[in-house]
C-alpha cells in the first residue's frame, strides 16, 4: 500500500502535545531509558512505530539519548515491503538519524521450519534486534507495541488457556535489551495524534486480513464486545496484564527464595530433592520448575503449562530412571530421590533410555548422532506436513495412550504400514541391514502398550495418518552437528 491519506508533515506540527507530555512523564518514572544510551527505534513504517520515532526524537533531546532507526524487511509483500523500507530509510535521512536494516525471506523459512508465519517473522525480527545489542551497536531497541496490542495478546492467550505469566501479556522489558515504551497508549490515541501532527505513515494491507486470528479479534470481536456489552475491553485487558505481571514478579521471587536452600547445580544440569519439592505450594512449585528449565536452557521458548504439569507428574509419580523429553534438547528425569533437569546429551549416549514425550519436544540420541523432533500439527498445516513426511505422520486421535520414547528391547514386535502381521523388530532390522552396534540405541515410540513408530520404518498401520486426519503427530530428524550449530546461532 502507499502512504496514508494524511498529508505530509508540516511546519505547524505540535511540538509537545498533551499525549506526549503524559507519555514523557511516564518515561521519566519508568526509567526505561538512561541518559547517553544508544537506542534503536524499531520502525516498520506503520502508525505505531512512526509516532514512537516522533516521540523518541523529543525524548532524546530531553534525556541525551542517541537514536538509530532500525528496520527489518520480512520480504512478505514483495514491492510493498521494499517501499516500506524506502519510506523508513527516508524518514531517518530527513531527521539525520542513522539507519540500520535487516532482512529475511520469512515465508520460505516458515515453510522450511514447518512453522507459523507470524511466529517465524517475530523470531527472525527479534534475533536481528538482539544481534545489534550483542554486537555493541546499540544498548537497547524500542518497539511500538501498544495497549491495543497488549489487549489482543492477553485475549488470545486466554483462548489458548494460560496462567498468570501468560496473562502478563507483552512485558515492558525483554531480557533488558528490548523495551516497549508505548504499552500505555491505545492505537486510537496514536492515530489521532498522527492526524494532529499531519505525519505520513504506511499501511500494511495484511493487518486487515481476517485469516489471521489477531486481526479477527481486533477488527470483529473487540468492536462487537464494545457494542453488545458497552465495555471498553482494551483498558480492562491492559490493566489485567499489569496486575498479572505484578503478581508474577512477587510469586517468582517467592519461588526462588523457597527453593534456594534445596537447588543444586551440577555442570549444565540442575537438581532438587523430590521430598521438599513436593511440599511446595503448587503456585511456587510450577515457578521453581520454570526457573530450573531457564537455568538449564537459557530460554523458556516452547515451554507450555502442559510441559510443567508433566514434569510435576514425573516428580510425584515416576520411578527412578524415568525421564521426560522437553523442547530445546532438554530432559527432566527422576534419579532416586532427586528431580534433575538438564541437556539430553548428558544422558542419551547410554543405549538404555526411557522418555515420556509431551509434544512439542526434542530428543537427542548421541550414539546415533540424531535429534528427533515431535510436533502436533492441525488442519491448517496438515496437507504440507502429510505430503512431506507421510511415513512419519501419526494420527493423534488414534494413539491409544501417552507417548514414551525408548530404545529397542529384545522381543519387541511391530506392524508397520505395508505388513500384514506383527513382526519381530530384530527381523526388520536384519531386512534393513541396520548394524548390530546401533540396534541397542535404536529409538522406538510406544503409545499405551503398542509400538507405534520405529526410526527408519513406516508408522504402525493402526495409527497411520491420512489426508483426512484432523491432528497429526509429525516426527522429524536432524543430524546432531547441524542441530548443535543451529542452537549456537540462537
């Protein structure tokens, strides 16, 4: 799309509006910015980011900040994406501000990762922001997220089912490197301010595409709530997020204090004795587990409430030697009276392994030099996943029980697609000429009491997915050297 209908910026533009004065007072109280800092302003060309740049220019004069305009081209809209970049570059040039760009073919990478387009775009964009800070070019990056974005995020998380941490929505500071100064301003306030300033901006047509859930919430559901119930949902959800973050901060501190005397560090793994852990209140126990995962992995990306509950069950019910595969090549395991959370590579070199799998999950098997990934895909991704990985797709609705990944055991029997009866795996190994020295660590996936998948074989006939399946468990494999390199790039 082209410029918004608003006329170009004029000489009569208000210098310090009421909205700016209110916002700048909040910035002084919040201390998001310190004098002399080099701040990158993430500008997409849309209204939120353009006004953020306008406000940051004024704040920079007051606080002695050094600004840089940062733009990431997602290559999602062809010539329009390039026009957005030119608009932002010109904006920086007119105000004599340094311009730094990044780019990625987001659509291609999302297809290769078999991931969500919006999530892939966000991941690549934030990697770019963080790289600028890690390389020492900037001290932090400011993004234009608004109270309206906050309300939409909280609502979507409510639909998925979330806890207090998720209700906190978009946090004002992310790892000390990315800040969101506009979380107190609504999109309507921002657009009204741009109209008063007669400032031009770009419009992204995909923001009106109702195939995206966020757009549907913004354009249809919130207006319907406003009309049907006479309620302004945006400030209410924004205030809910503020309270949830305050509660989360307090409970997180309580969990850290309660567990401090019991947690033990052993290399890259952490451990805690099960008996005192089980005496923790559930609200603190969940946070202790998140803290242990964060310490072992450096990130909570991909960790859901379902994973935390599964680790709690492992601590409560499992026998010694049982383990649970988690995203990020991590494993939780019960070792006698201890709960241990650490990298899988410290364990999977042993041919005898036994891991409960809560998709999404990863399991590294060092003896075979592979990492297995487990992911549930729905109808929107089903065709692509089925066409590319049909032999490793299981119909999630047909699985008879929970999933356990273990090594092959003598006497195991399996009926893959194409076989008329159960066969001994030992015989199938001979047919495939799998070396004897590898068979002991060969991965076998069990659901209930049935073997439903074996590496390098078609899935079990009883659970094989079809194009009509609604939810499919997709299993993929990568060699460990490539996987290790990918993790080091994060």
